[in-house]
């Protein structure tokens, strides 16, 4: 018998993420109270996708994890992937994956209702760099970047922000150690504000809206 949810407790949102950094960091949006009214986030880690995999191939990989969340009773599921070095824009790629995923889910006896797909542009590290002003103001980043917005950039050595974060930290960036800590220190509201002259990330804003924030 399913126990009734306590008043004021938001339903858990299922996440399907591509790597360990996101798996460890994103649930802290709720547990560390970084955002008002952020629901609990339950992640499943794909352990990598590969930048050469097609939208259909990604959907086949993701679908069983989405079903796992649905069977657990999670009405909202957010699939969070990286654009990596793909030439397609993040929003277009997310749409292609979402359509292919809907087909896969129907074949497994489920619908795509409540399922969202977000593609980080180009990686989770771009979301961290979107909050560089607050990270620098709080002394977490030792240096200020010479650019304003990193969204969509491949970055030095094609590492999609890892090198830039290391330079700003004044030491090598560690995905699993630094990723969660940097997210905890972001000004989330500022990091999601995007547009000309702003450092924020459009894809991070899409993720937050997909989660229900």
C-alpha cells in the first residue's frame, strides 16, 4: 500500500544523467536548499553516452532508465545529457532525442508524459562557469575569466570547461570533488539568467524549468 505524501513535500523528480559529476552534484540543489521549493532529485547514472551516438541510439540507452523511474512512481523524469563536440545545437538535439525516446517508451508500454530531455551546452562544466561571478565573489574561484559567457564553447584542449575551471581555481579541476562543491556555491538565480552580456546558461535554465523550478 502506498503511503500518502506528507503535506508540503514535493514529489521526487527522477533524473537520468550522463556522468558521475552530475550524479553527485545535481541532487544537492534540493538537499542543500540552494533553490526555494526544489523537489527531491533521484539520479540514475548512465555512465557515459558517447558523442558519436545518434538520437535513436541515445533513446534506446536512456529508455530503460526512464521506465525505472516511472515504475517507481516518479511522474516527472528529466534526462540530462551533454552536447559534447556535436555540431547540432543543444535544443535541436534535445528535441530529436525526446521524439526518439517517446517511440522507445511506447514500445515498452509507457508514454513520454512528464519526460523532459535537456542537453547541457556543451557540458555540466558550462553550468558551473555560468556562475563564475558568485564563485569568484565567494573566493571559490581565485581568478576572473577574460570572457563573459562560456555557454556552447568547446574550451581549451576541447575539454569543454575543465581546463578553464582549473585555471580559475588555480589548480586542476576534479569533476567529482569540485563539481558538487562549485554547484553548492553558485548563485543559482544569476547562473540561469542568459542573454547578451550575461554569463548565465540557457541550457541550465532549461534544466531548472524542466525540474519544475
